[in-house]
C-alpha cells in the first residue's frame, strides 16, 4: 500500500454498492462497484477489462454525478466530482 499523498478533507464511507458509468448517449452503460464514497469523490472497481474515458457520469444510489478520473490502479479508479 502506498502512503497517502494528502489528508482527507472530508470523512469517507466504505461501502460496496453497485453503480453504473454513463459515458455517452449512444455508448453502453458500464457496470461498476462503488468501494469508497465521499462528498468530493469515490473509489470505483470496474468489471472486466473495459476502457473508461477520463470524464463520465456515475449513477449511484439514485443520484447522478459528473466525474473526472484522478487515478487508476488495475481495475480500480479514483474519481473526483
């Protein structure tokens, strides 16, 4: 595990819920698992070897958030809202 480069600004909540990445109106929806969620971003795990663009919308818990990819580690990625 790598040391954190920054201190968390807001508390997070570790969860393991299903989510969906909405890439565009004609692109297929990408299934994901939400690992960690905070008001400023989330940690997601993508199923399969799907290529994820740098910007997309995350549908999770009945809300839709615009996301920007901050880091990628294998099938996991961190996003900022």
